[in-house]
C-alpha cells in the first residue's frame, strides 16, 4: 500500500461515478463497482465530511491497482494506491 499526498488525478466520471482515471501518465479503466468513501465511515461516532471513491483500475497492460481519491478544494486528489 502506498500513502500519497498532493497527487492530483484526472478521473472521468459517468453519472458522478468514476469510469476512468489518468494517473502518472497512464490511463486506467475502472474494473469494479466504485465504493463511495462516505460509506466506509458509516457507524463512526464522528463521521468524516468528505467526497471520495475507492475503486480498482486496470491499465492497458493488464496491471490492476486499487485507488482512493477525494475531492479537495475543487480538485481530485489521489490519497492511496494499493499495488
């Protein structure tokens, strides 16, 4: 797992849900059902106010990674990549 900070990414959203992502010069196609990060905070006594997604993306070489992105100050930021 890699923790990242300040890495801007460019997601393509379809009906508000990630469909593709451009990161580190590569395009990844979303290959699972994205999970809103808000759902992952359900049940916490002090839920975090955020907009974000966790999803798997696969590049054209067949390499898959799990991404977590959040919306901060109007830009999407990559916060985690699971290799």
